[in-house]
């Protein structure tokens, strides 16, 4: 049943609603400490701690692609659980991809967090090189210069909804 729910979820709407909730209650969503523990556990090879903390992060922020990826990439994760997280990642990434081509501010890719930008870049096979903030006509964009196979590419991300709260 959970896979069917994943397939029928409007992930763009889900992400926008999460952002609205998150920004209306900023003190409830402090996850930097959890993300730090996840990264340390990943680097040290402590899969159990990484999965435990990734689940804690998902309990707060179900839109966090990296936390879903921890379950997908773990050799200890059950195949049904892996399939669930794979489908969620695909849903989240597709909703990001479908929001714009990203080759200019006019068709920038809509994101709800800087984490989404970097997850999108890494999982699309690119390596980030430089990031810059652009303000244009009252909207805000991140321009990421990336690299893949020795070539440089740039992506524009619309961060206006996120930026207006800072």
C-alpha cells in the first residue's frame, strides 16, 4: 500500500506544503545536528547509526533525499524498504526536474532547500564547483556551476519561496 501511495503523491505539492509548514514553525525543524551525525556515521562506516539518524531526520523532514538514499544504499536494508525509498527519491527528483529546465532564470528549477539543489546535482551525475545568488525582478535564484566528465555546466534554481523568509 505504501508504494501505491508513493506513486500517487503529488511530490511538488508535498514539497511546497512542507516548506510552508517548515517556515511557519522554524524552531521545530533544526536538523543540522542530525545531518552532522549522519555524515560522521557515513564517513566512519557506521551503517546502523547512519540509518537510525536518517530515520530520525525523515520523521522531521520526509523531503530529505539524502536520508532516503541512506536506506537505498545500505546493504542491510530490506529489499521492500529499498524499493519504497527508491520510489520516494524518484518522486522527489522528478518533481524537481519537471519544475524547469534550469538553463536560465526564466526556466529555473524550483527547490525548497539548498539540500535539494545539491542532491539534484549529485544524483544527476554532476559535481558542484561554484554557487552564486542572483536577484532578478524580485525573485531569487541560485546559479550552480557544475562539472561532469571535464565539462562545465550551469543550473539555475528558483529559491524565491525559501529566500523570502530569511
